[in-house]
């Protein structure tokens, strides 16, 4: 399907994202709409598992364009993010050309584009697609501040200078989505360069809609119980790694795969590790408390999840 991004409305974006399985509310769709129309990067922060990375994937899939992903980590530098030369192939070319070519001819050959290893930022800049690619800069908070400065320079012009070749400017600015789990604060310079969206745990109705979309053959009763149980777990005091939307989906799939027709204490004990990934978090969950919250029955337990 050929989509003209310049003619999309906010309602169109909601519909297109839903068509690829991403349930976006108007606030999310508005942020995406503005990022496209204003050609500005969108910084998406929030709790792990709340759909930040999935948003970028869904945008690329919904719009039928290429997703280019740069996974950030400590020590990430320009050679891994922008480009580097393919030195082994260059050395082979030099040996083959020695004796038959001038030094100038050899230099022109080995510093041509075919020896260039394009990393994500350069790939996004050189993309010749009819539609802008989606550049996902994932977990930018894990990268060093030095890389953040490099990124700020790139985002200001969408231009890369390679000394041996010259400056390369994007013919179409990519749709840039940056994600952050806030393991460190992203610098003010980068924040000012971007539009901003914060994703947290969704309201019950939206989370239930997501489960129905991602696990289409789950019963209405079981879907409701899973969502209620997740919300009860999130409300327990001192849970270190609260489950996100991705854990809700995986739990619904696991419960259904094991043949449970309802979420009882046995089901919770046998599958809680799908939801919580730290032993100290698992110990804080009392299955009987979760069942009482799921079924709406009275409970004498506090929000610690354990008996008083």
C-alpha cells in the first residue's frame, strides 16, 4: 500500500498502527504525527517493556518503510554508529593494483563507496527509498555522553562528512525515534532537539485491547484475569522490576498455551517467572492475594501482596 506521509492525519496513524498490532492512543499518535510533519526526532522515555522499541518497529511496518536500528551501549563510537572502512579488502585491492596503477588511482579506488562499511546512521543518511526510513536509536541512555554529543551533531543537519569522500546529506530525513529507560539522564541539548513522549503502564482498557490483539484466540475471561493480575502485581510495594506490556502479552500466551481456562493460584505459581525475572520479586508475590484481586473478592491483605 502506497502511503503519502504528508497527507496522514492523526486518525490515520492510529488506524495504521493498529493494523500492525500496535494499539496507540491519541497522545502517542499525535507525537508520531508531529515527528513526521515537523521532521524532528522523537525521544520516547518510559518503563522497560512499555512499547518504546515496538513503536518504532510498528511505524516502519505500518508505513511500509525500512527500519534501521542502532542499539546503544557503553563505549559505542563513530566507527560502529556511522561508518568504517573495510581495511582487509582495501589491503587486498592495494596489492592487486600495485605496479599497474598510480598512487592517486589506488587511493581513489580504495576510498570509494564499495569499501565503505555503512553503519546505521550512514545507512539512514544514504537511503534512497521513496519514503523516509525509520531510524531507531535504541536505549540512548546506555551510551556515553561523548556519543550523545556526536549524535546531537548528526541530528542537527542529517549530514555526515567522510574526509576521503566528502559530505553526504540525507535526501530524505529519516523518521528518528530515540528510546531511553532513564538509566541516566539524557542531556539537555539532545532533549531540546527532540519532541518528547513518555510511555508508562497503560490504562486497563487499553492493555486489555492489546492482549486481545496480540493473543486473538484468548477467552475474554482469561484476558481480563491476566490484565487484572498484572495490575495487582504492579501495585505490590517494593517490586524492583515491574512487568510491562510485553510481560502481559507473554503471560497471556503462556497461560493459554498451558491450557488454563482461568488464572488460579496453581497457574500463577507455575508461570510467575514469565512475568517477574528477579527471585526477590517473585518472593514478594502471594498467589492467593493476586487471585483475590483478579476475582474481585474481599481480601485482608495489604498492597505488599502478602498476609498481614
